[in-house]
């Protein structure tokens, strides 16, 4: 099978990767939700949503438009929070 840009070089690896069972997946979601709440990320995103709705009006803003305005800031918000807390990805 030829390797294309769209497939990347890990196409076979993805097929052979073990998947989480539903119980593990639910537990992982619970842990992530708890950690995002603890660090204040969820509160920040909720505030961004409220502010966007207030600026544009609840009757004129669709859920897709809201997502277009919020999603680009989601990762930035988490990265900023981690940097402010002194967390890093090195595990040190």
C-alpha cells in the first residue's frame, strides 16, 4: 500500500492499536472532566461561551457559529492554564 500524505506513515499502526473498552472509556472521560474542572478550564470555556452569546445575541447565533468562535481558543486556554500553573510535558 503506497504511503500518502493523507494516510501518514502510521496507517497500519492505527489499525493494530488496542481500543479502550466502554468502561475504561467512561472512566477516562470522568478523570478528564474532573481535571479540567479542577484547573478552571471548564469555567473559562463556559465564560467564553456566555460572553460570545451576550455579544451576538442568543436568537441570532447558531450552535455551529458558536463552535466556530469557541473551538479555536479551546487548546490555547488549556495551554495558558498549564503554563500559569507551572506544569510542563517533561514529567519533571
